[in-house]
């Protein structure tokens, strides 16, 4: 159970449609962590040359004015900071960031951003609950399409549903990121006619903007961990969008994606729902770990017939137990894998030094001309495949966490 108070704060980049010639500025990305009880200066990347009034919403029920602000957060937590520009048509939101206000004990705590096609399969719901019940800092959650019309909205609704079930099972609303759930892309990226990844037009959504806001609020010594367990559309769009804004994400985020097969990724479900987005991520230079859907995540499975007692005796546990099938789709012999759970388990393993990830290999990510395949690479690659895991250890941590005994991540 988390012992710190969470307050949400998010600053999203938008340009007012009703105003003309709105000055385009953003909050300067943070270079160091924010500590509760200590003054911290927030500033803008460009001066307000025309003298328009600027207002800050600091996310803790206080406001401020000016191109730079010194502010003290009295309590640790997760905050949504917004800055507005006053034009003739009124205040228009310009930029945002999502920050974790720390105590000394949480300075290195993993900060994660979830991205999920939540209603697509039963493992997504386990993934969401595992992350929220763990001691990971969940800065936000995006919904994403699964290449079907209307699927993004359905997946968004399932994220909210899991939180409602957690609440009815005893979890307080203020310990969950209820107001940090964002709509993501409703369709896949379109490859550009040039075939050059950086020419791809991003799909700008509140989800892609929130990823950028969280990256802006992450200090480089503790980068944001983005955990997509569906298509990579949202995170690829955030990378492309940030490049257009001149904001380099390379030192501020790391990505762990669940998807792909032994030889490539376009014929696996998550990869196949937007293969171009995976290619974009592979070329971007951002640190990308790929937890293969096959064979890797198949090693975290459950036999519902004899292991249903692992679930907690509450509404959430009953729901998860009901939706999980006995066998993989189309099989009567392969037990159901809880694929997506491997991703946060990898974060916990890396942070605690548990060695649950037992084999990785560097690769290059080829595009459509080469069949969306993995190619051999040396250790200078920024892309790694996770080939082998300790599925039983990861499963044990999942169910310990769901039953109220998460791995201790916070120094006490």
C-alpha cells in the first residue's frame, strides 16, 4: 500500500484555435528533481516578448504569474502544472508538465507511463492493476487502438473500469491516477511517401502530449519509463511530435514494449496493429527494450483450473479471474500467458537487481523493405530484445502485489 499522498498535476501543450498569432512557448524541461518543502524555479523557453500576461496553475490549488516562478510544494506526490497565455480571447493553455515531487526516499523510484489497449485481452487488466498496486510511480495512463474502429474508446473505458473495481476492493481514489488517464490514437500511423521515418506525421492526441509532458518533468538522472503493451502509435507519435517542437526525448525516456516474435514484429498482434510505429521507435535512437510476445512472455502463464486461488478475494480479483481464459487463443494445450505483466515486472527486477530478465540481445529494427524483421547488431545498438525471463518469479510478484504485498521499492 502506498504511504505517500498523490495529487495530480499535468500540463498539456495546446494552441488555442480561437486566437490568432498565439506565441508558441513551452516550459523548460527539468534538469533536477523537485523536492517537497524546497523552492523550485519553473521557467519558459521563450520570453513573452509582446508582454501578454502569463498565468501558471501549479496543480496544488495555487496559481502564479510571470515567465518564471519559484514554488514550494508542501507535500510529495504527482502534480499537473499548466501555463496559460492571456490573449484578447482569454487565457489559452500553452504548455504542461507532469512532475513527481519527491522525498529523499523516492528520488530514484521508477517513474512509469502506461500505454494499453486495455479491453483487447485479459492480460492488460492484470498489467494495469499490477502497476497501480505496486510502489511504482504511475505518472499517467494512455488508451490506444487495436486497429479496430472504435477500439480506443472501449479501451479507455476499461482503464476506468479497473480503477472502479480497485476502489470497490478498498483502494482509495486519491491513490490512483484517475485524472491522469488520456485518450490516445484511434488509428495506426501512415508511413510517409518518402519512406523516411522522421517524415512521419504524428497522430497528436492528449495521450501523446501527456507523454511529452511527463518527459518534460522527468530529470535526466531518472528518465521516464514508457510501457506500451499494445501498438506503439502513442509513443512513436510523442517522439515525432517532440522532434518537431525541438525537444529531444533521448535522454529523458526509456521504452519497454511488449510485442514481436523471434524473427520480426509485423506478424505479432501488437506489432501488426502498427508496424510502422515500431520501426519509428527503432530508428529514433531512444533506448528501447522489446519483451517478445513469443517466446518470452509465454513463460509467465497461469493454469486457471488449479491456480485461481491466487487471486484476491475481492471484486477486482473476481473480475480478473473471470476474464482470464484457461488456454491461449486457438489452443487447447498452451496455458494462458499473462503477457503484459512481464513489462512492469522487468522494471521491478531491474530496479531491485532480481535478475528476472535472464537473456537480452542487441538488434536493429528493419522496415517494410526488409519485412519488418530484426537484424543482428552490436552492443552500440539502442534496441534490445528480451529473450528469456523467470516467469515464475514474475508471477509470484504479480499475485503478491494484487494481494497487498508489493515488492518494497521505496527506501524506508
